[in-house]
C-alpha cells in the first residue's frame, strides 16, 4: 500500500489536531478530523486554549505545515521587573529589558486552528462533528491506519496513563487569569519607559512571593491588534482571591488594574487605560494546569494503537510558554516520520516516535517550565542568571533563548555550567559580571 492511501483519524480540532491534520493532508494522507464542535462554534463559542506565543524556533516547525499568515501579534523582546514585599516593604529587586534573538508571535489559537481547518477542508480533508467516546475511538481506530488523540488536557487524555517517571508535579503550580484588552493608542510611545522597542516588547513583571504577570502584543481572531495579559498566582497568594472575583470581561479588566495598583503601581497609569474586549465574551478565563506527561500511546478495547498529541500527551504550566510550541514541534516531527515510514504503523513505532519527541523537545520544554516556575531544582540558575541578565544584555537575550530552544538547558545544570554560560556570553569571568550587579533603587513610572 502506498502512503497516499493511508487513512488517518484525528480526534480534536484544536491547534494540535488541525496542525497535524493539515500537514498529513498536504503529505497525501486520507485524513478525517473528529471534533465535538462545528467550525463556527470552535471559533466563536469557546475561549482560546491559551495565549500560545510561539517563541522563535517553533515558527520554523510550524512553517513546515502552513505559511506564516500573521503580521500582528509579533514581539521582539521582554521587559522584566522583579519586586518583593508589599506596601512599606515593597522593594525593587531586578530589572532588565532585552531583545529576543528571534521573533515571537502571539496569535489567537482559535484563529490559528480555523485557518488550518480552512486549508485542510480545501485540500480534501474530512471533518466530522462528533464528541468521540472511548467506544467510538475503538471503532474509528479499527478503520484507520493511524489514530491520533488531540483532545487537549481533558477529553480523552485520561485513556493515556500518567507517566510517573516523567511527571514532576501532582497539582497545579499556579492559578491563572487570562484576559485580552484593546491595543493602546501610540503603544510604542506609551511603553517606552520600560522597553527599548516600545510596545513590541512583552512585560514579565514578577512579585517574588505572590506570582508573575505576562503582558504582550496579541492578534485577536476578530479584533486584530490587542494585548494579552496572564496572571500566574502562586499557591496561597492573595492574587487568587482577586482572580476569583472575575466573572466577565469588565471584572477581568478591573482585577488586572487592581493587581497593578497594589503590587506594581509604577505601571498603573498605563494599565488603567486598558479597555476590555466586550465584543468577545470569551476573551478571558480562569484556570490552572497540572503539568503532566502521559504515556502517549495506548490501545483501545480491541487492541488498536492510538497516540496522543499536543496537550493530550504533555501539558505544561503556561509560565514557560511551551504547550502550543510543543504541539507544533511534535506534529512536524510526526509528519516528517510518517512521510518516510512505509510499513505498518504499530504501537511500538508510535512509542518510538513519542520517545524521539521527548528527547528532541518535550523533556527540555518541561525543564524550562520548571526554571520559569522557580522550582527548587533551578533556584541556583535564577540566583545567577537574573542578576547577570541585568548586567549584560547578551545574557538577558540568551536567557530567553530557552523559550525558543529549551534543549541546551539540559546541559547547563551545575553551578560551574551556569557560570560557564555567563562567562562565555560576557567574555569575562562570571564573578566579574555578578560583582557589577546593583539592585535598582526604583523603577521608572508610566507618566500618562
Ligand atoms: C493561560 C495559558 C497561556 C498559554 N500560553 C502559551 C504560550 O505562550 N506558548 C505556548 O506554546 N503555549 C501556551 N499555552 C498552551 C497552549 O495554549 C496549548 O498547549 C495548546 O493550545 C493546546 O492545543 P491542543 O490542540 O493540544 O488542545 P486544545 O486546544 O484543548 O484542543 C482540544 C480540542 O479537542 C476537542 N475535544 C475534546 N474532547 C473531544 C472529544 N471527545 N471528541 C471530539 N473532540 C474533542 C476540544 O473541544 C478542543 O477543540 C498556554 C495555555 C494557557 C492555559
């Protein structure tokens, strides 16, 4: 049998399902996507799964499946500020604003998936609206050469047991608030007090005890240039109650303003101008992710192998921006392998593909997430890299390279290895770089 006749069934039409679906239709496979929602509902009746920023390298994997359609939502760097304490004891700890060594792109997952689905249908892909049950899956898999489960963190992911050896956390590490706002007038000018590249840099504003916030350019599916905010509250943080007060687009905006007013008042004059996207009642959500690695190949009741892809296989805390990137890298690698593979697609072959993906990207993506979560394993990295990034621009930019290409982190584990990274980038001993670090006395304020 030639590859062109092979039948593929994909369950779920999020970013993972539509990416691998389009890639396989392009490669000549006979592909059916099963989705619990029709195309209009996928686009209009649910929130985006996440902000889903592609940091650098994942754009190249994505380009193996679809051309880059988006000019809005791109960002070029990150402004980082870290505080500790509250009220009288509030203290600025570290600040740096650094360009990325790449472009990052934040596009509404509903738009990305819809654009993929449109091309998939135009190229002969089949789309069936059906909430697939485990019984359905058995019948679907019996009739296909390959069945992929792309149903996200919930859905059918429970068919794939948690891999205890690869899963570090048993519960969510952050409570999340996502909200999207209208773009500000003259953004470049307004953001200049924090960023050399104005509104094209994201903000990562951190409270050492309570949590982190991300704020950056975003392409909304209908409203175009907008700004995405994500709040990450640590367990026990007072931010959790603030997030819980959110019930709609307006209260989401009010909670974000309150957060900045209380913890990051230098920015509040700018943040107060944010206007909610009332046009999209799904432009906000509350959530929490337990970072989980599953055994990504399972068998159905009658012994047919099925493989998980995207969040159904590995879910990440969003603080390291790895989930969507992991989904497109996994899709691209699988498509490449399927184009080469002429034999039967067996359980063992699928397991081998997942293990290759784990080695290539997913393990490192999980470790980078731990670095950004401030996991105890990476306390020494943070202790050295943050002040070094504040001293030397090259180190700040290199720190964000981990979001694009996480794998080098696996080889930078000991204090000597972190110091070597700093020395190599700075061209002088790490101790000299760190000796020049001075905590800022205060941070510049938005004067608007
Ligand atoms: C706040 C937040 C911020 C994020 N930021 C980033 C970031 O900056 N960078 C990054 O790379 N990632 C980020 N992510 C992660 C990213 O959004 C996800 O990893 C990615 O969108 C997951 O796509 P998916 O297709 O695997 O799952 P989903 O988007 O969940 O899609 C699954 C689809 O399957 C359907 N489905 C479920 N069950 C069934 C069934 N039984 N039958 C048929 N259909 C079914 C669902 O309705 C859904 O349409 C973020 C996540 C969050 C929560």
